[in-house]
C-alpha cells in the first residue's frame, strides 16, 4: 500500500559533526576546513552557527576550543540555539583525530552541491511552467546556472605570493628555452603570433573587414592551421551562418591541396590534382574540427552548442580549444526584446565574451565594417576601430580587434596590389598593436605570410608594432 513520504534533501549530519569536532580539537583543522567549506554548506542550522563562531575566532586569530567557542556563541546569542555547551562537548567527542577533516569537509560540500542542484532544478521547472521566457533563454539560463554550481567543485583558493613568484620564474625559464613557441592557439601567421603569442584562453577576438575582403578565408586559414598544423592539434568549433558545410569543406580541401578553389567547385581542375585533393581531404577528415552551418542562430544557441561540444570533448579526456563564428551580424540576440539592433549587437558581444570566459577558450567572431571606409571624402581608406559596424560595445568587449585591409580592393587599376594585404591589429588588451603584412591568394582563398626577395628562401617583412 503506497504511502506519501517526505523526502529529505541530501545531507551528511555525521560528517558535519566530524568536521566541527575536528575544528574544536585542532586549530590546523580550522584552516583546512575553511578552504573547502562555507557556512551555508551545512544542512543543520546549529552546525552552521557553530561553524560561524569558529570562523569568527579564526579571523581574529584566536584559538578555537570548547571554552572560546562557547563564549563566542554567547556573544552571538546563539548558545541556547545550538544546545549549549553540552552539544559542543558531543561534537568534540565525535572524533579522536583531526587527520581526516578534509575528507569529512568534502562530503559536506558534495551534499550541499546536490541540494543546490535540486534547488536549481526546481527553479527551472517553475520557469518552464510559467512560460514567461523563450526556450532559448531558458536553456541558456539553465546551463549557466548548472555551470556556476559545477565551478564550485573546481574553484581554486588564494595563492600566496611566494608560490606565484616561483611559478612565474619557472615559467619564464621554460619560455626562455623555447622562445619561438606560441603560448596560445597559433594563427599560422608568424608576425601576428609574435604580436599576440597566439590567441589566448578566455579572449574575445574580432576579425573585421568590408565584404569580399577575405574575412571567411582568414578564419578558415586560422581553423585549418589550428587543427592541421599546430604542434598539438587544437579541437575547433566553426559556426558558419553564411556558407554551407559543403562549401566550407570545399574551400578547406582546395586550400590545403593548393588547387584553385574555383576550378574545384566546377570540377575543371587538372586530373593530376586528384592526389593532392584526396590527400588533403583525408588529413582534414582526421582533424578535430566541427562545423555547424545552421543559419539564423541566436547567440544563446551558439553558447549552448559550444558548451555541449566542450562537455563531449571533456568526457573523452580532450579539451575544446577554439570557437570561430562567421559572422556576428548574422546572429540574433538572446531572445529579449531590444529597442534597436545596436542594443542587440551589444547583447551578442557580451554573451560571446562570457562564452570565452566560461569555456576558457579563445572565441573569434567575424564582423563587418561600416561603409565609412569607402566614403569618397575619406583621405585614408584603412579601417579604424570606429568603423566597427552597429555597436561600440564590440570595441569595448573585444580583447583583440584585427581588421583586414587590401589596397587592391580600392585601386583595382593596379594589378600589382591585387595580392597585397594587411592585418591591422587595432586593439590588443594585453599587448602591442601593429600591422601584419600578408599575401592574399585569391585562387586558393588563402592568406599567407608576406614574402620578399628573389628565388629560394624568402624573408618575411617585419610587422610594424605599437604599444598601447
């Protein structure tokens, strides 16, 4: 015969008592417990008050024992609430050694996390029933809430200056032995990597240009280098809101094979190019690259899909290393109504920056520049930060802004300028800005490092560097 029973939330009262007993018999146990636990993690109210009293004594550098904790509870007017001095004596007698305090503390913390998950899930259920938010907004909010709880399991405590100093010196020593190594995700463009030391974890990067100047080509070059040519392949997610998966793959294969992409697309390439094409296709098929060509994606959908891919990689013992979005102006906002497209782009920008921080990966978003660069009265057509289209928030949120400039695009009467290109690093939050000379090979839809000189090994032009 079924009966209704009240299911108690997850708890570990014995472990809570063992933690408090350890803190009462050994002062070193107080420090170890405080590194793992917070007052709110205790299920029983009396246990929370005892923990508060011990924590207060610790902050005042006073020893916590039976006598001092009783006095502190009296000061807090909570001694009667916990059960008096007799209850503290019971806690003290609960353990004979404080050696296992960290083990007990983790049990208490895990039960607290389970209770948080239950509370979060209950709130999600209520929001779903209310139907006041859109599905995408609910999914994104739910994922963010769960991720916030999960981060408590891996949160690091403060590090002492002595430890950090040794760590930095050890890191500098290692770097000095490998000066040419790129610490972040390499772009494949030598001078750009010298400026940035690669794309860094947690950074939001904008690559901007006017239409038809090669934004997608540059992004695909970066993706191809990351998954095929980096010393350690970097798992990469590529969101294409403009081109189909098939077109993206055609470009990648043709570029990697060194075969004219336009001839590949029309099947007019020489027969002896088959070996290069099939070889490139095999290499790319084995690469850690995922392409999503869903059109009209919202920023919340991008975040959700990137998080899911990151989780799938983590389950395999791997780590998502790079997210690329082509391109920002084709994205939709987070579902909330905004007064203008400018506010919507601001919302997208903030969300992409948050995605970079949440996943701890570089997020590269392509962006269009405004028509100002093509105005007749403008003396210099080279793009500037103020040319970023639709929102000043892009300039504010981005850690790195690089803009493509091809002089031949504006001077079509000079064929010598057709291949000349520059990547203008106009903003770099953590390093120098500058101009990186490149070569654009239109037939391969590929940017390459600029080369000068005659036959044989070619020297590279130096990047013009400016520190902000």
